[in-house]
C-alpha cells in the first residue's frame, strides 16, 4: 500500500475551493431553498468540472488528488452530487468526442445528475433536473439525455435534491468503458462523504464545547465526548483510505478498485454514523429543521447509495484483489 | 517503468524471511515465562545478527539508520511471512528504547540500547498500580532519596512479562507529599535487585501475561533516573505517545493478515448444508467490510507516519490507530467466533483450519491494556477536538 499526502499547491487549491463555497454556497442557502443550480455556472469559473481533464480539452490538467480534495470541500458544503455527475460526464463526453456537451458541462451550462438502475427496467435519477444523467455499471460509464416528461417525480429525503424515476428505455446516450473512471467515481463520492463526515464532526464538537447543562459544557461529559471522538476517528479513517485510493488510482495499481470501493463504503457508513451522532449531541435542536444536522444525515443517505448499492459493494470487496 | 521505492529492500527482506522464519510458533507465556523468553531472545538475536533489528534506529545507537519507509516494508513482509509475534519484546523495543534515545544519558544509552536491540535484555513496564489504572496520575509506589540511591517501596500491577524481564521502566513518586502528575520520576529498575517480588497472574486466556510486582526497600542508583528527578510524567507521556503512534505498525500488519486468514477459512469451511460460509450474502458482506476496515486502518497508519515524519515525537493522532486497532481486532475475532459455531468452543484445536479461540480471548486485553478505549476516546476528544476536560474530581464529590 502506498499513500501520498497532498502537496502545498494541492492544499492551496482546496483552500480556494473552500473559500469560494463558503461565500457562494453557505449551508444557510439550503434553509432558504436556494438550489445549487442557481449558482452552478460559478463553479465553472473555479474549473471544478474539469480538474482532471487535460488542458487541451478545456480542463485544468490536474489529477485525482486535486479532484478528491475539491469534492471533499464540496461535501462539507453539501454541494449537489451532480458535481460528480458533471465531472465524470465531461470525461465521458470528451472520450466520445462530443465537444459541445463537454464544453457545456465544463462551463456549467449543463449539469449531469446521477442514474442508478432499479429492478423492472426502471432507473432512479438523482438531481437530474437538467435531463442529463450519468450511469455507472461495472466499468462502463454512460451519459444520457433522459426524457423527463415521461418520468415519475418523487420527493427526496434530501429536499434540496430532485428524484425522478424513468424507464431505462427512455435513456439514450454514449457509453465509455473505462475502469479508471469507474474507480474515480467511487473515489469522488468517497471524498464527498468525507466532507459530510467532517462537517458532522465539527458541528457536534462545536456544539459540545459551548452548550452548557448541569453547569458545564456538555462536551465535558464522557457520553458526549466519546460520540465526538468516534466521529473524529472515523474522519481520519475515511480520509486516509481515500488518500490510499488516490495513490492506487494514480499509480494504476492492481488493487486500485479495492481501495476505491473500500474508501466509498467506509465513508458512506461512517458519515451516516457521524451524522446520527451529531443529531443526538444537539439534543432537541438536532431534531429541529432549523439546525442543519438533519441535512447532513439526509445527504449521507443519498451519497451512500451512489454510484451504486452499498450492499453489493460489501460483498464485492471480498473478491476484489488486494495486495497485503 | 520504475520500481516502487524500496523494491530492492523489500525483495531482500522477503527472501530472508522465507528462508529464516522459524517453523515453531512463539510459545505461550507460562507462569515462569521461560519458554517464551528463551524463544524471543533467540529470535531477536537472529534478527540482530542478520541486520534486521533497528532498521530505522539511528546508526549511533546501533541501528541501520534507514527511513520509516524501510521499517514499514519490514513489518509488511514480516506479517506476510507469518513470522513470530514479538509482543514480549514490545516494551523494550518500542517503549524503553525510544524513550532512552530521547531522554536517556549517553551512559544509559550505551549500556541499554545494544542489549535491547540484540535481544539480550527483556523489559517490562511498571506504570499501573492497584489504585492507579486508567487514572495513572494516582501512582503511590514511591522512592526516597538516600545518598546516591532511591529506596523504593510499594506495588505495581498488570506488569506484562515481569516474570521474565531483566529491566523495568518504573514510574515512581519521588517527591514526598506530591500529588497527581507532579513529583514522579521515570527510573530504570534492574529486576534482579533484592527486595523485588514478582507474582504472575493468570489471564482469561490461560496464559500468564501480567504480574503483580512488590518492592520492599529496593535500592536503585540515582544514575538510573531517566530525565530529571520529578519530571517522570513528561518522560512517560513521550513513551506513551510512541506506544500509541508508530509502534503498532507490526501489530496492525498482523491484523490485516488475520483478516485474510479469516476470509480463507470462511471459503474452506462449510455449513450444515455443505455450503461454504462465504456463499451466504450476509457473511460475504461482513467479511468484505472487514477487509475494507483493515485497509482503512493501514491507510490511517501510513497517513500518520507520513505526517509525523518531520516530528521526533508523535502527536495525539497516534491514539486513533491504537483505538481502532484494538477494537477492530476484537471485531475480527468476534466474527470468527460467531461463524465457527461449536468449533469455537474447542481450545488448542491445532491444524491449519482451527479457529483461533486463544487469540479471540486475548483480544479482550487490547481495549484495556496501555490505556482503555474509554481513556483513548477522552484523549481524542480533549487533545484533538478541544472539548473541555472531563472533570472527574467534581463528579466524585457530587
């Protein structure tokens, strides 16, 4: 196993993304019902959709490390998972020589939601209000235009996101078989979940430091302290595994898929746990709509299902190659 | 195509371990501890003579002066080769030696470091006491200065491998009337000094891992104090930081190998219907997740190692690894027990496909020894997340 730390330039890039998101995509926007589509094009100015695409293709020509760092920041601010859909969508469009679609995605004029296959020939679309969606099956990524008029609309547990259900036959688009991109999808969702997890950890710790009951901050009680410590351990665990996945992916290691799927599975499970703990630490406020704790939990539920069923990932990890 | 950094080193290590790993496993710790002590002394001597001891120790202390990268490669290959568990030498190699390098006098270093490295001297740790377990600052075993000696009286408890140890890192109260962290000293104690009585304690796995040690007018030269008299707490915190940081690499490499063994076992073991255990989707999922967790733990170790390469003493982040290692180990053996059914009731079954019931029982020590999981969580919450200190005294009074 190899693991490289991000270097200063990469950390600076992450800082820039964080500053931008803090100004334009504060968590408060979700309370006000502002959808991410409103400021989507602004993300293009940062180059968010083409971080790993070569400069000749209109991207920044950087790598998976920068991409993962940016997605982790996006996760902290609960940016729509359509970020990952659009990043990978631009790659699929570029690979299929659809220059117009590639550039529209890079400029933030189009955004690609996610598609997950269901039983009975149906597909679940997540935040695909633009009609564009990215589907991942094994090593194959495909980018589709969906006829949303024929879709059934449903309310999402995460009210900032849209759900559509549509027949698979209503999707048409281009396919790319690319194992590295498929592993990259796992990696970027893992990184996003790391961001959600870290946000839950920080929110819980900040509340535990300041909320006073029984004459002292509740963080002095071990029952609270230990929940916060578990979230901190989980954040360290998941980001470390995500970095291991970055290194394996960059190196084209034989066990790159194992590490990417591991990173995604761990981050999904641990983000859910930390989001639950954050609600509990907040007590009554945690149950209220006013505090963002519930938004972290709901987003973790959505991301846990992407790019595919985590139950299948668990058993697949048994058979994937891993170098000891 | 370029080779992975350290690939040549890895190849050497692998080849040597293949040819030299003993066929006999390390014997359990008996009441007198002799069997395991002899075994470990001999094996460490072999490693030392072949140049595999102290890979990342500085050259001036008898090491090879290589980087942590090479040391990690050694542990990876060591676990892969199924080489003997060396936890009996843990205190000497991973506690005492780094502490002496950091705080010892040149004379202390020159005498002890070569003996630790060559396996000649086995060390034990005298920190916990009957009334100072998780609350380590409650130490009452004391030493009084008498000329150029300390005269020690009191007791230590849960001292691992004291029945076989030659030396002990002994934490004493040396300032009369002092309390808590003040007035303690970190002292090298020769276990053969008159007045020391060692009583082995039988553990839940049937071995004799720990001892109670009594001191009656034990005279220890003042020259054996490490650091200054009265600053033992500071010295011992440095030791514990090592324990909680990089020192666990060998153990967690071994855990990753254990998960692979469990997976292989579950492929080879059939249920009452004659189906391999992994055919069950629930079992396959649980095993897959354990593989991911073992990988995550390794990644966390590498992450920490890369981060603290610049620092000489690891920070509180080492606690993450220690906590997860102990809990994941229990989780792995628990799953193994739950999948084994009746086979898990049989001790010392032997054979390639046996359930490691003894290791399952021993895994209960991991979340207690060297700081309980609860204390470790307090450390993470207070030192990393900056939560307010747990006010134990106020709660006792209330």
